[in-house]
């Protein structure tokens, strides 16, 4: 597997504190807002009210009150956002759009190079605000937050553009995983057909299980991005939905790559098992030849080793050499017959 990617910007250490980015109508970026100011932005008070992005940690219980009291989201949507096991979905509620996408990353803290961790990122999209909820292992919001602080124009273009950027970063995180799988599959041919590495079988099953797991996570997201890209919505203008079509294409491309990898791994696994069977057949064939050639020695030695008084050549001083010649002659005859029958 390839070396891990460089560390991304991390979320604040205090996950219970909301991370706020706000661009006022004059285009000025602010990093802190009071609860009253957030509520005013949500209500659209002031000259244009600006664009607001609030990033919350899913492990903080006090954030539930913020979602309920300040933003007034539906309790079912809040429950789904706080539940890390919620399925990928997109729902439209009165006044806001709710969506969940699933990200992925390799766990560097373990020795298993195929140890993968998944996490949910929940989105509440309003007319001029975006609220994201996720676990601390998600790097996509931190990457986009760093980008917004350097280029406030992204948030000024609309909260939906920030939602697209986070979703795009979450889907792009799958591509390094595909690169690792591709590198592993490329090395399989030499390991299986040339070196016949017995450890390859275990890794084939591991990577095949990894591809199936990724396929299971990406399948439902295809429908989510299809809805965001094509279904008419008051919160997503047609010119913005074009950006979500790009994510939809990326999602399809990843799924197609995973299907290709799965077929290649299945073919390689079949070839590996065929090689095992062929090697076993070769060993069995060699042992059968040895056993066949040994028959004359066993039979002849057994016949002239019986406890009878009158045995031919029993008193001959050259009997041993006669028996040896007979045994070698029969063994050579058997080899000729096996070769003639093309058994060897």
C-alpha cells in the first residue's frame, strides 16, 4: 500500500464549540457570531443577512439544543444527524434541505493496512446558511474551512457552494483508496504467478472485502447525488446543480472502478486456486511415478524373501545381482510404458 497522505487541517480540539464562518453583505469574513446573531441570519434579518456556515461535532449533546432552538430543524433530521449509524439519504423539509453522505479513510493507528473507517457528514442547507454535523475523524469540513478562510468568495457565492465543496472533498477521499487497491492488484500477477506467495491469498480476501464494503457505502450515495443534481429544489438553483452532477459522475466512476477491481480479484483468486490444484496434481503425479517404479523392487524382494526351502537361485552366488538386474529391468520397462502412454 502507498504511504499515507499528508495530514489535513484538523478540527478544533474543543469539539463541543461550534466552528462559525460568516460572510456579511459587505463581503467581510467573520469567525465568531453570538447565538442571537446566528438566529438573525437564519431569519434573514438585516441587509441581505449574508451567508453563514456553522460546523458542529456530532458527539456534543449541547449542539442538539443549537439545532433545535436557534435553527429550528425538524427533530427527525436532528436525530439522524446525531446518529453515526444513520443511512445515507436526502430529504427536503419546509425551509431547509437535509442530506447525509458517507466518507472514508484508512486508520493509521492500526497495523492493518486495510483497516478502513467510515463516517457520516450531515448537511442542513437553508436559503442563506449551512450547518454541518460530523464526527472528529472527518477531514473534509476542515479542508473546506481552511479554503474558505483563504478565499471567502466561496462562502459569499452561497452556502450551497460550500456544501458542494465538502461533499466533493468527501468523495475525492475515495480516490487514494482506489489508488492503493490498484497498486495492490498490479502486484498480484508477480506474486501469484511468479513467486506463488502464499500470503497473497489472505490479502486477496482482505482487499476483496474492502472493495465490497466501499461498494456498499457508495451505492446509496449515487441516488443522493442524483437527487441533488436533477431534482428541482427551491434551495438549489439549476446553475448550482451542475456542480453536484460532477460529484455524481465521480461517484459513478468510483463504483465502476470498484466493480472492475472486484472482477480482477475474483479472476486472480480463481487463478491462484487453479495453481494450487495444478501444483498438487504435479506432486501427486511425481509420487505416483515413484510408487510405480518401486513396485518391482517390493514384489521381487518379497517373493525371494519368503521362508520356502526351494527358491530359484537361492544357492547361486550371483543371485543378488540377478535380482537387482531383474528389478531394474522391470522398473525401466514401466518407465517406458508410462512415457509411451504419455502419463509422464
